[in-house]
């Protein structure tokens, strides 16, 4: 069995466990228990390997908590960001889970202790609240303590049975990919509520590659609507760690998703001192003002979400929104996110943002913001993607690429919505790596390709009322069948002749009958 086949089998098993264990609990509500258990196992094994330091004679899980000195604990927290005693390790807890009448309260105490180990250290904010959504006392697990313990034990045992291979060889990547596989499946099966925070991996690859394109190194990567962190982590996969100098930054408004993003960072071996994920409303409570600018920005913000906008008169003076002299409409915050990204972008960097297509042609404030972006030469490319690529919506979204270092004043438009740029799936469409590579190639070369890519002068866009819709500049290919009129007339004449002959034959037969 190949490594790909092994991982496919692992994914199948993970999803089977998730479904078998949850029982009558809604999958979306139950996700944090499976994801949380997976995370608990990862950090336990990761921490044990760190303590053992490759010494096969040391088995951290078999040690007594009493042998742990304050110096050992202090050094570990400074390095890993947290501490786990041997008795608190996943392997030791799962071993006695079936016979532990206090399993739910023991788990709660362990999670509290792990988070508490970071108090007073630099990692405190990165560890704080990580297990908040792993509520071991929730009635969703069962009405009685016995029921809760039974389901928790089943979750732990199911995750324990997963075979991730040798930690030092592949376990980090497999853990992280398995985690994202689970999130993606939950999002796909949860409809809109799940799709709101999860960007499919194939789209994430495209966005990440557009944002880091042409940069040998970036100072740091930022996502103002981080969701589960998938966009940031895709950027990591496409750049060696040492080329991302100061790490990964993101802000997320949803508390549960904020915790998922932080867990996801750990699971992809991003240490606490290399990421900074913050909770809050990016538009009204922005973090990282002192950390900007960023060389790479990736984002899939919520489409046409409502925000306070003009109801807060101070926002028009905010350095993010003031340059356009107008705020995004209160009912559609899309361009508020765009202007936020532009403000946080460095002079050498790029921002790749998933956008609702309506913002590129509507009038009013959105037109004024488009005018500002075009006239100041910040719009590098607008890409139209295929429909039904995202969970929870069939909309054919666009990607807006912003840059502050364009060599000319043209705007590139790419129509990647045709059948050459996606495959049809059972529930959603998807792009392959070849599709992504082709779009990036078109983006890089900036050459004219009939019905696919066209770079348009700023003056022409101004004449078109600053419309940035791809369909306004890239002529769609006429797929209608070409009709040969001469041949058609010949066929019609032949058909008429046959009909006339049949009529004569019928008349003759009728005449014989009447005679």
C-alpha cells in the first residue's frame, strides 16, 4: 500500500470514528470532541518526544510525576509553551478510560492544568483557552455522568487506534493533514455554518501561491479572517520555514474557530513563538497595528456581512478607510476587509483575497472604493473562479490580488471559471494541482490569452465606470455549434423533396382506395 493509499485509509477511518462515536449528537456540535482528542494526543506525543530527546532508554509516559523538577518544567514551558506531566499524557489517560468513573472531571482538570502551565510565560496567550470547546461536562455527551464518560472513552479510544506511523518521520504532517481533513468534512456536512470558516484546500493553495508569488522570503504572513488557519498553513507548505521570518498572524471573530486555528498551528509544528492568532472583530477591533506591514496577506472574509460602517462616524478617519474617502456599505462589509488588507500590506508584498463578485460592478460607495484602488494602481489581478468550489455556497467567487509594486498601470483579468480549470465533484467542484499551477502561470506571465486572460489599461477601466468584473474584459468563448447555412438549406430542400414524394404516394394510394 502506497503512502497516499495509507493516508486515504487513515482519513476514512477517522471519519468513521467521528460518525460512530457521536451517536445522536449533531456532527457539527460534536466536532470539537474528535478534533480536541486528536489535538490532545498530538501535543502529548509531541511533548513526550521533546522530553525524551531521542534517548530510547527514556520513556516519559512511564515516569512518576514526582521526578519532575521545577527546572525541567520551566525549561519545557519556555521551549514548547506548555507542560504535561506523565500521568496527564493521552496514552496514560486512554489506557484507563473505560474504567475511570471520573473520566470527564479528570479530563477537565488535565486540560486546565495544561493551559495553566503557561501562566506567566510568553506562551500564556497562545495556550489560554485552547480546550474551552472540549466541554467534558456538556449534556450533549449524555444526560448522566456514566453516559458522558462512555462517549468520552469511545472518542479517546477511537483516536488512540489511529496509526500515524513514526513521529519523527511523518507524524506531524499526518496529524495536521488529518485535522484539516476532519474540519473539511465537518464543514462539507454542516452546510453554510461550516463553510463560513473553512476554505477548501485546493482554493487555499491558489490563494497562498498568489500571495507569496515571486518572493524569495517574506517577513510574515497575515489573515484578517483566519478561520481555522488553513490559508496561513498553505503558505507555510509552499515556503521553507526559514523563508517566513517572523511567523504567522491572524484574527478570528468566532471563538470556537479561533481555538481551532491555534490548535491547527501546533498540529502543523508551528511553535507558539512563531504564530499570533487573536480573537476579535477585525474591522472594529483590529490587532497587529504595531506588527504591520506584512509581505503576504491571504484571506477569505465573510461575504457581504453587515458591519457598523457609517453608524460609527469615527471610522471614516481610520487610517485603513480614510484614503478612499468613503466607507463600505453597512450591509456589505466586503470592501472594508479589502481596505483593511491594503493598509496592512507592505510595499513589496501581495494580498490575495476571496471576494463576492457583486462588489466588482455595483455602484455607490463600492464604485468609489474601486475607483480609489484603480487610480492608485493597487489592483494587480482579478480572477473569476468556477462555481460551487466552496462549502455552503454555489457562487462563482473572485480572487482580488492587491499589490503596491506594480511595474505598469494595467489590471489583469483572468477567467478561470471554464471547464479547463476545475473538475466536477459529487457535492462540490474542485481544482487539481494542475489547475492551480495553470492559473498561477497565467498570473505570472500577464499575457493575453483569448477568452481566458487580458490585461486592461487603467484608462479603459475608468471609461467603463471602474467596473472590475472579469466578464467585462474577457470575452466568453462561444461554445454554440457553428451552423453551415448552405448545407442546412441543402438538407431542408432534400427533406421537402422527400415530403412531396411521400404526399404523392399517399395521394395515389387514397385514389386507388376510392376507386
